[in-house]
C-alpha cells in the first residue's frame, strides 16, 4: 500500500482516497485527522465508495468500509 504525506501526516492506503484527502483544504482535513485521532475512524465517501481514516499506534491509514 502506498504511503503519502497528507497535510503533515503520513497516511497509508489506496491512492484514490489519499488523493482525495490531499485535495481537501487544511480545515476540512484537520477535522478528519482530529476525529480519527481522538474519537475513532473518520468516515467519508468518494463516488459512492465509503472509506474510513483510522489512527492506530501513531499511524494513519485509509481503508474501505
């Protein structure tokens, strides 16, 4: 799985959701990253496919739900 720097965070996952996260403005991305870190997976949708941004052991990952 690819790993990219997304708004200052190293994130591993499929390319399509990683590109989506990169295109978000800083405030939108910050909400997702903060939610994933503090409350569990942050869910979002791209073209009718559901994804979740997770945070485990200091690492962020994006996975299909």
